[in-house]
């Protein structure tokens, strides 16, 4: 999940009158204060190249419009940087307004025919697309490892979890079925349909370059919509690879288009009247902004945002399994997951296990993602690395114990990488900065509680609600936890309870804005709307009299 260290994509603050009309004053005040701090960064062109020198086509990430790669005429570019080496992989254009309008026009034109393609024929294309993604999984994973930095094995998982959503989209004809009641009145029937919305849009984060686009456009298009994707400017190539596979699978031209950019492209998506719905995964600052602006323009919006996921460790938990789970879920992907465990709450004597968590974490190998045996790679940017390092220092300054300090590791062969090694911080209090902010790095905060109730209260007092977990061998403790905890996704002896696509990704509270979550049945409902049809075919030729009263549909 893209964090607030991604200033290039953060738009300027929306007008207050829009914000006040959509979110309550306390939430608005919180968002506005954060925007005030970030807005200067958002406009700071030092975060991306704006040179106007001629770029060769091979150096520039293309758009995807009308079923083909299109080179942008933009004069401003963002550097797509390999986070392990600082080498520039490509230049990502800040697409022009005319180019973004062309993408919308293409999507509108495609929708006129795509919406009438039968569900079973749309699904046949999805079958081919799923097979092609599976066939090219390793190629996509290699690209993700280069641009995003995650290990090859983790990048394979990135693609695989997206592939599962494509496979789930094969069931949309069933999930899109309407309802019928025959003879609800004399010679009258009523039925409902789930129809597509039209042109939709997806704004994607850097941390899952394949999975998140695949959360979005397979369900959107399988239900008859078209979609415009704006991938992260930090690792956009996986999305273009997916577009080529979609074309090969038989997606008609214009059904999925890709644009690039930063805050101007976000504003365009939120404002364009042709776009009916917006899906977003990223930071809370950007998510609240997008939800407010898109909603103000009459669009549906679903926004997955920041998180602070806790795991409660009971004294009766399986010690070895629990420690392995904590280390893997906090350090994997260099902590750059919206479902990473960032806080472990040790209840009672389980606090004695922290030393073993440290020893297990020390054994993890930090390196470039394609290096054999690497457990975690670099953070996405220099700014992300520096921010994580600063938060670790703040923990020291505020009285916590950094029992494993992963700052400034020396990585053989990659001296310029954005690396932060596994870090464990003990004696963390809930008012410390490292607790209140999402680090988005390989950092595990360790807190203690005297009881399960105290641990649950700690979770419920934090503003986020993406996920929470408990490790225990006692069924009553597990049941009490699942019943009492205020989190949208709960794991029992499972550290990262991300649902399979037959369910939905049900983050809640400060981690989600909207009322219909990603994928699953909720995802299908997000991309469709009900239409109800009432019919009257009279069996008698005798005309009905004029009726001025409200219809009651009584049987005669």
C-alpha cells in the first residue's frame, strides 16, 4: 500500500466546500492538517525529473490506449528507479490532458459495445487471460523485482494472488444474476438486473504492481464495464505487461486503457464526468482526498488506505509457529504491505519470547530481489528508507528499546540500495510516533498487555481497521477476540488474513472509505447497479380505467 512518502502522486487540497459536504468536521480537520504538511512536497518538482530533452521510445514507459502502446507527448517525466541500484529503468510520462481525454473517449466507445457482449463470452476471454497470466507469471515477477524491489518469490506471489481474482471473475455471470417474481399482481411480473456502470478507473499503489490492478480491471470488465488504470509511477511496467496479455486473450480495444501521471492524473480521474466509479489503494492522505473529490463529483469510490495491524500473542500459543509467523508477516516484502503485522502485543509471560523474535529476525537475508536466498529486498525509494530510519530514531528518542536495529545495512554488491534490515522495537507505547504512524518498513513494534481484554482494547483504540490476529491454542480466547476486535479481517493463528477472492477484502474504520469493498460479491456490486423492470401483459382486452390513486397491485 503506497504510503505518504509518495508525494509525486498526491494532488493539491480540494476546496473546503467540497470537503465539508462529504466528510464530518473531525475527519476533515485531520485530513486538512495532513494535507497542509504534504502539499508543499506534492508540488516539489525535485521529486521527479521535468527535463524536456528528447527521450528515445525505449526509455519511456508507454501508455496503453485503444489496444496498443502509445508514446506520450509529455515534456515532464518521473524517473522509474530500481530501488536496489538507483539505476533509472525508464521515464514515466506525466500524461497530458488531451491524452487522458483520449483514453476516456476510447473507453466510452468500447463500453457501447462491450456492455452488450454476453457474460459467457466475456468470461471466455477471461479464461484465456488467466491462462496467459499464469504462463507469464515468472516474467512479470522478474519485472516486479526490478522495479519494486521485492524478492522474486514474493513477486511470484504478487502475480498469483492477482491471478486468483481473474479466476474469481469467471463466476461473474452467477454473481450478476438478477431476481424475478412472476405474477406479483394480475398479469404482472417484476425482475431486477445488475447492469454495468460504464467507464471506471483504478488508481494503483507501488507495493503490489500486478495484484492490485488485477483486483480492479478483471471484475470491472467481466461485469461489462470499461476501465482506465493509472499504475504507480514507481513501477508501472507490470501493468503494461498485463495489457499485452489482455490484448492477446481477446480484450477488445479500449476495454482497458492505461495512463500515467501524478496529481494531475488523479484529479482528472476524480473530475471526468464520463468516469462513474473510482477504485483506489494507497495512503490515507491520498485516499481520503480521492474519496471526497470523486464523491463530490457523483462517482462511486472505494479506497483502501493505511493500516496498523496488531497481533496478540497469548502465553498458550505454539511458540515456534508464532515466532515464525510474526517475523515473516512483519519483515516480508520489507514491511511494505497494508496487511503486514507491525505491532505484536505480548500478553503475560509471552513477552519473554521477544528475544527469540530478534534472533529469528537476524537470520533473514537482506539483498536485491533476484539474489538467491533473499528474504527481503529494498524499500521503494530513498525517501521511504529515510522515513523508516527516522521513525526508528524517534522510537529511541521517545524511550523505546530498539533491540534489533536494521538501519544502514551493508549489502554486498548493492551499496546504493534503499535497504533497511529487520528491526525490532521493544517497550513501545501507544503515544509514540513509531506506533501512531504506519512505518511501511521491516519494523516490528513490541508492546505488552496483562490480559486479552487489554490487548483488544489497544487494537480498538487505534484508528485503523485493516487486520488483526491472535495466536492461541484456546478456543474461547480466539472466539472472544474475533467477536470483540474492531478489525475488518481477523486471523486466528494466521498472521496475514487476506481473504481469498470468493470473499471480499474487508478492511474497515480508518483503513477504508466507501461501502463496497474490493473483489468478492462486494466487488461485483461495486461495479454494477440494479435496474428493476415491471411488466404488464394483460390477458384481457378490456381496457383499464383511469386510476389516479397510488398503485397497490392488489390481485383481482
